């Protein structure tokens, strides 16, 4: 038995990476690592009680060499009766259109295809061939980039993926173990010429830095493995505590906005404060590299060190972090243009920006039953103003005669008094008459035309849901 077979078998059992009945989809590039993985799992599938299939992506970056990789994987599988799923993805044309980072685009497109195949084949695990040497490189790169806790965990042995999990059973073995295994079974593989280039950071780590570390400590891979396993175990505990703490500080959670109480947040230990922010960032961004940005999460941490006044930070991809006195608001990108002016129909819900919806109907009609506990109802005589009613964005000079007040108030002042974040003011919906008179700012206030209770002459009901007027 080779070192690979012994170590991988123990690793799979120790962490229960596979279960009887699992349908394994093995990502195979034709390189040494993935060929060893596919060969090993194919030979062990009966012992493990699993079924094995392969998936391959040709990024179309290396011409005939890349096409040869696909042919090699397909031939290997065909000879052994292994189901194989392969595709060609025109990365060059995608890069030309997007002008993005090549490695990031390749990874995105590759894993999108993996997810598609995994779902279509009802596979339970996607298996990839990252090994202990990859782990050394990953930790070094995280240190160089200045990544925080997420980056320093290194490569995870498992994580949720598609309809199941992504697992890495080779993290306990080295590249040397892999080559020894391939030689023992006389199994060929194909070399990717791009792996020899020093133009990529990972390749420079692999070719120059890791050999120096191995000279200092021949068991550097084992040392890093023990380090990352400890960090991952600690992080798992801290993450569970952070999720509990997040519920304590959370005021509001919507599809496009999260709001937390800063005073409660400040009472949390610093280690949990950082992780709460990371949980919030994970809501904004699914990009792992983005989440590892020290500058990003530290800027938000600085924002919530005080509750004095208001402040806003523009975050990547159009998101915003807003400190509004003792509240922190994290919101996804919103349109800065005014809502399109349109006529408000009667008799059904109208969806509005800022998580609002409005119902206008005759008081004698059947009122909708799907009203939340936060809904607020107002009554009005619709003959008091010019119909039809319209919904639009705020305009300079807008004023409203507020219910319960004897003076008109500028909408801009109303936003200030109601502590509406600057980022939300430009998209807040305004209800106006056909004469362009403001009669309601849904979610905030209504005009003196309205009443909280039905009067004898009132014939129309306004219901605002999701936010209290």
C-alpha cells in the first residue's frame, strides 16, 4: 500500500468525508493531482460504497494541448466505464468581453459548470484534488496579501456546494506522495505548461519559496496541515458564537438591507465583532477574495467605534455602510435614479422601493388579507384632491402638509427628522396628486388629508405595509 492510499483512507475516515451511497463527481484536469484522485477513488469505490463520475472543463486557452487534456480524461474514463461530463468554455472571448482577471474568470466558469453537472446528475459530493503542498502555498499567499482570519484558515477540507458538498480528501498528502502513487500504478498524466510559468503568484511560491521552507523543515507540509486544522477548528467555534452574537445585535434583516445596534455590537469581544462584520459582508459579497480584504472589514469596524452623528462608506460593487447614530446599516447597491413616475392603480398591492408596498382601495371593497402586523391603514375622501394619484421620486422644493401639524414641511427636512440615510433618500417613493401635490411619503408620514380612523365622508383606504408610517 502506498503512502497516498494509507493517508487518504485514514483522512476520509477521520473526517467522514464520504458516506455509503455517496455519488462522487471528481473534477479532473488530466494533471497529476486530479488523475491520481480519479484513479484512487475509482479503485476504492467498492470499499467506500460510493459511485464515481468525472467532470472536465477545457478553458480553450492552450489550443491543441487543452483539447488533448479533454481527450485524455474522456479516454481514461471510457476505458474504465466511468461516466464523464466535459465541456469547452471559450474563456478568451469571455475575457475579451469582460476584461476581467483570467484566473478568476476561469475559476468562476469552471465551478459554474461543476455546479450544473452536480445538480443534473444528483451527485452528493464534488471532489477536488488540492493537497498539502497547495495548503502551504495558500497560507503563504494569505500572509503576503494581509488576509485576516478567513485567509489564514487555508483550504477547507469540506464546504457546502450546489446540492451537496465539495470535499478535498488529498489535503493530508504531498505532491511527492501523489507522484509516488502514480508511478506505483504506472498511471500517466498530462502536464499543463502554464504551471511552469512564474507569472502567477502561486507558481512563484511553488517554485521558489516552498523549496526553501522544505530545506529548513522537511516536514513543513505536515506542520502547516496541523496549523490549519487547529485554526479551522477554532474558527468553527468562533463562527458559531458570532452567529449567536449577530442575532443579539441585529435590528432588521431584509433582502437588500441589514441593520444592527452599534451599542450592543460594541459590547461584544473584538474577536466576535470582526466575525460579525464578516458575516454581514458575506451577505453582501459571495467573492471569497473580497471577504478576505483587511481594508474592507477594518473600515467598517472603524465606522462603528462611535455613535456620534451620521457617516457613510462606499463599499465595492455599489454597496454602502451607513452609521446612523446608534445603528449600522449595510445595504446592497441601489439605483440612484428617481423611481419612474407612474399612475397608482386602485384595488391591488403596488410594490415600492425600500421594502414598501402600498394598497389603495375603496373602503367598501374587500380588504387584502395578506397584511403584516407592521401595516398601517389611513382613510381619506378622494374627492379632496385631483386624481389619478402618481408615484415618483423626490423633487427639489417638495413639501407636505403633515397629518397632525399646522405647517408644511419640506421633504428634505422630513428625511432628516426621520433619520433616513442619505443613500435611501434619492429612491424614496413619493405619492402625489394629479396636480403634483405631495400627499404621502410611504413608510414615513402622510398629509393632513388623511385620518387614522374612518370618518363619515371617507371613501378610500390607504394601507402601507412593511414599514410603519
